[in-house]
């Protein structure tokens, strides 16, 4: 019984009592008194039923309230656990909005950026990016699709500049977060200092450590390779390695430059970095395959990457015939190029 029904029954009982009082003063018949008593009794039974329903509802509400309190306590414990994991995680962990404004930061992030934790909140993350790479950082943010169905976890490499500290190379693991409709709302970013990893890379890229080539295999003489990488050091290193084996190398920094070279002549092998600003290696391979379809040719391609997390399967699925890490032995690079060119 609802509140409206309860009020209606009270009004009926009041009317019946008033009618009974009127009957008493007007000397009603026994039958009239009996009918009035029956009506009042029926209304009282309905009120009793309503009271029983109300009591049952109150008991049910009490049970639901207890369950909600238990769930709230559980969620509070879980939230505290996750907060502790976030706060004391060994890696620097940030949450920013889509413009890169820091909303949350853990202790490791404060230590890495050399700023008290509470003072990081509300600061643009770009403040801690090296000035030479701020335009790249802005480009990466601006190029994030606004629909989560079109975006996945991304790995960026950015040079960071902590407060009153030395520049260091950082790996950004960027996870987009959104609402129930799939719209982009924020970014979760894990930052790792990969300076030591890069130093190891530079040691392996040290031209003094390259094996001395006593003789150039005649099978590789004149082989033409187009190499695309936005990093100058990588272009110089790969060029030096391949040229020792008689391979002619054209090294360019962008996808646009690579396409310009392809318009003039087709190489025997194309090597491309995956992670590049603006257009990456995946964009390049799509355009290369379009050129092949137009000219009726085939260009053997390989993906090179400095990222340990780079997915070989993803690169092959995108259209590359092979995949190699930049820290691999130089001889493996030469062997791969020779194999792709059919001269292995």
C-alpha cells in the first residue's frame, strides 16, 4: 500500500466515523450501524495490512542498508589498497587530463621530477620536458584520438628535465582513460628513466667496437638500402655498419623524405624505425604498399626499433617482412638485409 492509499483509507475511516456519529444522533437502524461497523472494520484491516507491509519494507531496507555498508567498507579497503599501490609504486606514475595537466602523482614521480608531491598537482607535464622536445610532446598529445576505440596503450620516448636536475631519457607508457561512452577523459602515464639503457645502446653503437671487416662480400656490393629513422645517431650507425659491406645507404629522417626518395628510385631493401613523431613506421609501410600496387613492384622491408616492448607480430602483420631490435649484433643486421634482398 502506498502513502496515497494510506491517506485515502484514513479519510474513508474518518468519514465513516463521522457518519456513525451522525447515525447515533439520528437514531439509525441496527442494519445501518452494522454496515458502518463492517466498513470501519474492513478499513482497519487494510490499515493493518499496510502496517505489516511497511514493517516488511523497513526490514528489507535494513538488510539492504547493511549490505551497502558492507560493500562500502569493502570498496574503501580496496580503494586504500589501490591508492597505496599507486602512491608507493616503484615507477613514477601520473594521471593527467588530455592537455597533459597533472591531476595525480605518486611519490616516485615526485622524486623523479624533483618536486614535492603536492606541488605537482595542477602543473603541466610539459614543464618537465626538455625544451627541444616540447613540440614533439605537444604533437603526441594533440594526435591522440578522442575516441578510445581508436587508441591503445602507447609508448613514447621523451627527454625529461627535472627541477634543478640533469636531463634524462624517459620511456612513457601512456594508457588512455575514458567514460562509458568511450570518450577520452584522461591519461595514465608511467615514466621510467632509461638513461642507463640508452647508455648501453650507445656503447653498442660505438663505432670503435664494430668488428673489423677484412673483406667485403662481393654478393652485397652495390646493394641499395633506404633507411628511415628520426634519430641522427641511429642513422649514422646503421649507415656505417652497412657501408662496410659494400651496401649503398640512403638515410632519411621522416616518412615524407622516404616517399620523396621512392619517387626517384626503388631500393633493394627498405629499413624503417617504428616510433617516429608525426608519421611512424606503420604509416610508412601502408604508403609503401600503395606505391607497390601502383608500380607493380615489391620492396622488401624490415622494422627496426629501440623499444623492448615493440610487438614483432604487430610489425609483421602491418606489412613488414622482418623485424630486428636496434641493439642486435651488427652482423645480424647485415644478414637480415642480405636475406631480404635475396643475397643471403
